[in-house]
């Protein structure tokens, strides 16, 4: 057994898992605020990455400027999407809203292919050094950027939900919408804010992945890859989303190591998180940190 390679894969898994955790928090944010599972989350990554790529290549903006403009665009994108498409569905059956998000995902994926084509396109060079040595292990500079951004976003979420006025309003809305409205909280504004934050955070993840792997329609698959992390940690738990993302990231890399060395199945890296999802659902149906609903009849 090559312990150095295993350690390298574990480190890569933790870095990628932190990014998964960030996207999983976007799932949880929308679910806690509006009880809706957004199946278009992967397309948020895709749209954000393509917008940033377009600003850098067509407008020749420096990366930091293109990145900030992308975040501003995705803020408006998330809010407009919620107001125009999803707000009219308030009060409708949950399945109707879920189907609407699936339809949005298909629409935006097709739109991005129509505008930018179907082939992957690389980001312009951002870092002068592609790899750095960390404790004797080679790590891509973009991965370190990913880790730093993920930690900042997690810290921002912690501050937002515990110390900010809007974060406390969002927590109150997630607990009971009617009580929150009676206290003067605008529930529609909270919904719009949750979608805007989710779109921005997903765009950050999309840009980071695009810098590493290039931008293509495959980015939207991250929404599906992250879903086991969301269920694993608990659909309504922010801490569970982070932990679930780390577990899935490490599990993918360990599965790749196991498959390459012994099993030779060829697809373990793809299916391993879903095996873990099945096991967790059998043992803890609400996830590791999810709230257990008790219904009295």
C-alpha cells in the first residue's frame, strides 16, 4: 500500500470535500428557508462559471474584477429567478415547485450549450505557479484557493446566521413562517435572499471548479454529486452539509485509490457516494444531523 499516495488523495479529498460542503450549504439554505429542494443547483454553478469565463475572455477583465462582477450578476440572477418563477408557486404542492426547479435546470443547461457550445473551455491562466509543495505533498494552487474560499464562506455563514439581522430573520422563517411574519419579517424577501445567496455561493464553487477543470456542461453534474452530501449530513443542517461534503470528498478519492489498485471496476469514484447515501438512509433516515420529524396521529 502506497501510504504517500493515500495521504495525497486524502488531502485532495478534504479540499474538494470543503467545496462540496459549500455547495451543500446552498441546498440546505434554500430548503431551510422555503422547504424546497433546488434541483437546479448544479446549473447555478454552470451559469456562474460561464459568466466569469466570458468576462475574462471576451472583456479581458482581470480575474478579481470578473469574479466580483460575476457575484453581483448571480445575486440579481437568484433574486429575479425566485421572484419571477418561484414566488407565484408559493402555496402550491411541493412537488410542483420541485418539478419547476428540474425544468429550470434543463432550461439553463440547454441555454448555456446554445450560447457557449458543448466543448470544455479553459480559464485564462490565473496563477503564476500551478502547484505548491505542502508538507511534502504536491497541491494545485487552484485547490488551495478553493480551500481558502470554502473556509471563508463557511465562516461567513456562521456569522450570518448568528450575528446578522437578515440571518436571524432567515432562521426565524425556517422555524415557522407564520410566526416570523407576525413578528414583521417579510417572508417573500427572505425567500428571495436565500435564493440570491445560494446562487452566489454556487457561482463561487463553479468558478473554482472551472479554473481547475475548465468550463463545460459537466459542471451541472456537481449538483447531483453534492446531493449525497446533503442527505448524509441532514437536509436541514448546515453543519451536516459541511461534514457530509468532507466525507463525500474523501470517500471519492479513497474509492479511486481502491478501484485503481485492486477492484478495477472503473466507476467507483462516481458511485461510492451513492452507496454511502444508501447505507446512511438505512441507519439514520434523517441524516447524521437532520431534524427528526415526529407526527402524532
